[in-house]
C-alpha cells in the first residue's frame, strides 16, 4: 500500500516552486462547481493478465509503479534506491491520442540513499501524459515520466530496465523477477477501509534481482542487489478518518518476504483494514489481517527540515509465524522533501523466526506525518 | 527681477482684458490638448501591447520559436526530455473573436504543470483538483480575468461564443482569475487562458505549438541553440516584443508630427494676443520707461504674463486632451488592430508623464511665441512710446527681412529634405521649416498683394476698396500674422487632403489590379497574419466544387522569422495570370514572374525600402523549416497591403521549405456566362457550415478602402482641429486689429460712414486677408502634399503614390480661408456697432 499525494503534488509543485510566493500572494481564482467524475472502483478480486496488467488502468483514477531495493558495489558500498511512477487520471478512460491534449498526469519520485556517505538525495518529475512527455503502456510494459523510465525487457514484463538521472544522481538497473507475481490482499483486492470500494488492486514482484549502475557522481558504479516492485491502482482508497500510513516491504534472508501496512487515524487508532502478505520461499502467499501482527515503535526521529515527527525503529511481531523482527533505518534522514513530504527509506532487519536468528533488508514508507493525507486523494 | 508693483499691474491687465487672455489661454489649451490626446492614445496602445506581451512572456528569458506554422511539439519534448532543459514550458498562442462582445481575444494555451516558473501570476498553477481536471480535460474550459468578466457579465460557468479561424466554438468559463496587483489584473484583459492541448484544438494547430518558453543562463544558451533542429531558433524573450512594438513606430511618429502642427497653429494665437497686449499698452510702457523701468524688466514682464496664462491654458489643455484622448485612443487602437496586431486598450488614463510633457510643450511653445512681442516691449523707448504708429512702422520695415528669412528657412528645410534621406525626424523638422518659412513670407505676400489689388479694388469698390487694401497693408503686424496663421492651417488641410486623396486613388487602382478574382473566401483575422488564423483544409475543395467556379487560387499569409526580423510572407499560386497582377518598379513582369516560379521571390516596395535592398541582385534570407535559406529577389512590386512590406513566393517553393499547408484565403474565378453574384451566393452556401467571409471582389475593394479611411480618421480629425485653432487665431487677430482701429473707425463714423459701409469695409478687409492666406496656401499646400507624398510617406512607409490633385480641394481651400476670415470679421464689427461714436472716439 503506497498511495501518494498525487493531487497535492500537482498543485503543490506550483506552490512550492521558488517563484510561486509571488503568485500565491497575488492571485485568487474563482471557479465553477465541478461535477464528480465517474471512475471505476476496486470492489472485487479480478484475474490478472500479463503483461497487460503491468500497464495502466485508465478506468481508475490513481495508479503507481513502485521500485525500491538495496544494492551494493563489489567493495560493499551500500545503496538504497526508490523510483516511483504515479499516474493520475483527470477523467476516466484512455487519453486522447492527438497533440498535447490529455486526461492523464504523471509524476515520479527518485531517491538514492548512499549508506556509506550517510546521504539521501531525492528528485521529482511532473508531466502531462501526452506527446511523449510521460505515459504508460502494458504491451509492451513501459512507464515513463520524461527521461525517467521503466521498460520491460522480457515479453511478460517480469524483467525491466529502470533508468533515472537528476544532476549527478544516476540509476540504471536491470531488474529480473525471481519469484512469481504476488497478488496482495484478497486475490489482489486490497481494502483500505471497511467501506466497500475503498480498496485497490495490488500486485507486484516481492523479489527481483538487480544489476546495473547507481551513483551520485553522474556516471555511477556497478552494483548488484535485490529490488521490490509494487503496482497498485484504485479510485478512492482512504477511509474518512485516515491520516496516513506506515508501510513495510521486507526481504528476509531465509527467502521469505513480508509486506505489512497500517492505516493511521487522526485519533491515534488504526484502521481495521490494515493488513499484509507473507510470501514463502516457493512463492505461496498468506494474507495477514490486522489481528495477525503487531507493530511497536521503539524510537522516533524529528525531521530538522520539516519538524515532522516520524517513528524511526520498530518491532514487528507475527505470532502465528513465530516472526519477531527489529527494523531499523539505514539512515535517519530519508525524508522525501518533494512536492509532498513523506519518509521513504532503506531499512535493515534483525530478528528471529521461530527462535532461529535471521536478517533481512527492506524499505519503509511513512506518510501523513508532515501533513494529513486526507483530502489528498 | 520684476518689481512687485509692475507684476501686479501686469496681472491686473490680464484680468482686465479677459477676451485676449482667454484667447491666449485657448491657443495654448488647444495645442496642448491635441498633443496630450495623441500622446495618450499612443502610450495607451503601447502599454496595452506591453501588457499583453508581458502576460505571454511571464518570466521567460528565452523562447524557442519556429516558422510560420509554429514548432512541432516534438521539439519541446526533445528539449525537455532528451536534453533536460528545465524550466521549459510549451505555449500555444493565437487570436479568436468573441462573437457576442465583437472583440478580438488573445488565446494563451499553457501547460499548468510546466507553468509555475513562468506565469505563476496568471493563476493556472493554483487550480484545485476538480477544476484542474476540468481545465486540462475539457477542451472548452477557459480562465478569464475577473475584471474582464465583470465588464462583460461573465461568471464561472458562463459560456463564451467565439470564432476561431473559420470555426464557431462555444467555450466555457471555468474560472475567473483575480489579482491583487492591478498590473497583473490588466495583463488578463481580453485574454483567454486555456490548457495547451485545448488551445491546439481551438486554434487548429494539431501537434504544433507556438513556442517554448525557457529560463536560461548565458552558459545554457549556446548548448540549447546547438540542439535545436534547423526549423527552430532560440531568441531572447524580449526580442519578439521589441520587434512587434517597432511595427507601429512610424505610425506613431506621424501622429505626433500632426499633433505638433496643431501646437504650431496654437503658437500663432499666443503670438497674436501677446503682441496685441504689448501694442495696446505701448503708452503705458513708455511712461514706465520714463519712470525708470528697464527694458529687461518689461521683457520679463511680458514673458511672466505669458507664462502665467500659458500655465493656466496648459492645465486646461491637459484636461481637454484627456477628453479628446478617449476618442483618439479608440481611433488609434482600431487602426493598430486593423493593421498591426491585436491590442486591448480599455482606456487612456492620464499619466503624470503625459501631463508633464503636455504642460512643458505648451509653456515652451507659448514662451517661444511670446519672445517676439516681449522683445518689442523691451524696445519701447520713453519718447517713441508716445507715438502710436512706431510699432507698425518698424513692423513694415521688418516685413521684407522676415520674407527673406522665411525664404532662407524654407530653402534650408528643402535642403534638409533633400539631404537627410533616411531620418524621418529630420524630414519632419525640415517639413516644419518649409511651412514656417512660407509663413514668414506671408506678411510680405499680403502687403504685395494689397498693392496689386489696390487699383482694382478702388475701381470696383471705390474709397472702401482703397481704404481696405491700405489698412491691410499698413497694419501688417496683425494682418500678416493672421494671414500666416490661416495660411498654415489651410495649407495643412490642402497638403493632407491631397496626400490622402493620392494615397486613396493609388490604393484603389492597386486593388483593382490585384483583386482580379471574382469571389474571395477568408476567415476574419484581427491583427493580420499575426493572429495565425487559417482556413480549414477542405475549404479549397468546397469552393472549387461550386458550379460556375472556373478556377480557384489560394493565398497563404504568414509571418516568418529572418535575420531582418519578422517578415510577412505571401504565398500564391503559380498561375500565369498572376504575372499581370503585380506591377513592378523596375523589372520586366514576365521575366520576374518566370524567376519567381523558379524559386525567387518578389518583395513589395515598403519591404525593399525598410531593409534597404539594392535594386539588383538582392536576396532575402528567411528562416524556413529546413533552416535559413536565401531567396533571390526577382523584383520590387507595388503593394499597399501593409507598411511592413511583404515578400511573395509561389506555393511550390513555399512547400519545399515549409511544412505549413494551411490556407489564409481562397479566391475563385467565375466561369464565363455565370453571374458572379449568383456564384458568390453558391459559394456562401457551400461553405455555410463555417464562419467564413465570402465576398465578391467589389465588396472586398470597398472593405479595403473602408479600412483605409479608418486608418486616416485620426489624420482627418487632427486636420479639422488645426483649422479650428487657425480660425480662432484669425478671429483674434482681426479683433485686435479692430480694437486698435476703434478710434479711426469712430472718426470715420463721425464723418458719415454708414453702418452698412462699416460692414463692407471690415468684411472687405478680412476677405482680403483670407484671400491672401488662401492664395499663398495653394502653393504651400501643394508643396506640403508633395513633401508628404514624396518624402515623409516614403521615409515612413516606402510607398510610391501617384499624385492626385482633386481641383475641388483647391477651390475648397480658397473658399475655406475667405469664409473663415469673413466669419472672423463678424464679431469685431458687431462689437464696434454697439459702441457709440463718442465712446469710440474716447478710446486711447
């Protein structure tokens, strides 16, 4: 579950732009009332067809393709990366084919954590889905925002090349799924609140091998590692009281993967729809309900930039599986200060599985700490 | 210094002679008013343009521009995606006509996602989610300025019917943009803000954009320029605006010159009244001199009095100018919209700069005019002051010298015209020199004319004739000035009328020659090709299929960039008939046309003039979609469609170099045996779906001449004003004359002159002055017309005109000056009649 503030970004980018305060102070806009848009809702499980379902689902309003992972150079320099593509439909249905007219907005976030140097850098791109500026397709699978791209290198879309560059920041990886596609939730239907329709279709590759180059010097260094891919689409996903969410994607050393998310309410309680997936070595999945796990925050970190107060270390328990995991960020400051502020960072895992020690790696996303996610989508 | 008592006496005098003070005030006020009105109109138009270009430019430092059909949007993608040039934003611009408001509106198509660094002030970046979706996805959604919306009763949700090219569209007002900053608010006037995709559709530019806006450092400039494909070029953002603003420079200068003419006539008025004040108070000044007042003090006194009155007059003039300016701005804006570009001017607010300029000009002119009389006052001797006729004696002695000086000034002006071949400013100065010089000759001419006429007048009218000619000649200090003022005004009338008549008949002939087809189909395009209006592709076929249409020709009018600046390019068919349609200045039509078909171009006369093309072997470099290409010039042809000048090539050549396939107009020839009117109606029915103008050539000619007449409306208005000022000048001069002669006339009345004879005497005198002015104004007016046609016009616009001399104009001019003079004589006589003989005799 990784919904991001698509709309806020659209408007926010304009407002956060360095020259915008002038505009903000000066201009007001009086608008005609808008009619509600008739997007499809995720209400029941569906069959997935590849590679088409890797592509965009224009009947839904919001969609994202999320690549995260941890990499290392030959001399054990460690990196974490995030490359995310977001699609926002402004009206249901595919975009017009001609000219710059469109009903699709795309944006993308790119971040690199240089663990050794203790640095986290991020960037953002925003473009209309027209004229080759940004877009997505399923056959062959491809999603791109300007010069940041993810392109299938195999017909089924299980292998992709992801590329992004911003200033000296470079990422160029060949990713290969080493496990079958996972359908999260109920056969891919992932509810976000108790209300029907507040759900998404959610699939992904929980383990992909990664090989390529990353770096901050403009050329990059050869790296290998493992990545995680999420693809999720929905129209309305947050319940009325939800504030944001904490989301975990962990790859455990023994060959299993654990995805957990909790949706946080303003009063501090959690949505009952919170849940997760445990993926076995052989790719079989077990759906976890909120009652199946518990998350304890052990430390907190206050961002010196935004004053947002984030949880910064956790203990995760899945008693039925005998899992007890300590999750710790590789770097405290992995805050994404893009047009919408959130925390997304590489973490390490130490713990036990039915008493046997294990380690692992992963990514954690924390939203709604700098500002409520409510009204964002 | 002027002693306090003297100054007070002077001021008292101003108050005691309200009529003359009022006249002086009026002279200054009218002159200043015309100057202010024109300045207001010009600067309002300039400001309107600056505002609209600001709105479009935003914070861009550079733009990537393409050819006539804009840029392929791929250029933007390559810049932004492949080369990472950010910030960058695509812009689609154009003009549509608001059908209900009957007003052209500028269309600005933007990408709100790429916009913020450029035009944050226009508010598109502030769209909230649902409105944002509508703005981008609804092709009819537009944002408009709040003030504009209020003026036209638009609200969020209202529909706005527009005509874009030949299509009628209904747009929906999605929202109103309101800015706390009034400057920003004004940039939004008559502006439609659309999503760039919607603008492409509205303006019929699929896959193309007008330009890409960039914010570049100097270092970036070179690398960006390197990446551009051949059809695109990188320009400084301000360059475009400067080029467009230059278009109207000559037009504005002409208006300014005409307004200064009004000021000159106003100066005569000031001169007259000040001189009158001096002459009347000669005795007082003589006494003052004997009491110890120095000549310098008297000199300064006259200047101080003038300054005071002129200051008051200038203030009144600024107010009057403001009122006149509101009409002038409409006339000027309409002309600019007709001929140059679309500019929205909502009014002509009085700026401090204009007011100061007006007052300073008025004061300067008044002081200059008062210089002579002030010197006269300073020259008053204690003894001679007691002799009333001193001044006239000296004036009469001065007349020949004045005439000589006038001739010299005229010759100097003529030399200036001949030598300064390119500077328009020098040309105008020289023109003023010529007119002023002839004005200085006017007194001598008047005196001379009187001695010629005296025998005839005596024979015809008896003593009254003799008396009248004698008086006019003797009182030359005022009759000469009156004649000069009248002469200047009337000759301006002649000059301008002859110029306009010549221009008009030249244009009419040219239209006859050029518009040979029978039916013309085009889309309304305010501001000419700048608005980028084009016909839908199928129009040519629709017209050709109409029964009775023998042949169809197409014309494309575009603006293309070139090293010479923006160039108007006319693209026509290769048809053999075309050769006969263009008259060449110095080339054989058949030969030139053959070269045009081989890839050469022909250029219009103003174009050749503007860019100083050599008569032979010239070439024009144009930015094509394949890069810059050189086109040899096969000839210079006469064309009056635009003062910017135009380059003409045939379609085959155009299509080799440009991707643009759109049409601006379609012309159809009617087959023999068919009625053009009926075919026109059939064409109209055939294209009925579209909002096209379908006109027969006669109607088109009429329409063209209407635009011509509209262009000269300001000129005509100024001419009338000059005459009004001159009339008041003559009137005041005659009044002064009569007042001065009150005693003399009183004596005559006492000796038995009948009131009827008094009328006769006065009217003969004024008629003679009018006659002198009228006679002198004929050659002067013709000279003026020649200078306007052969020099000013050529140097402003580069047009050749055939001099057309409507005899009626000359007769009218003569009649005008005599009637004006006669009318001016009526009030003085009435005034005299009301006075008893005794009172008249008591004068002095």
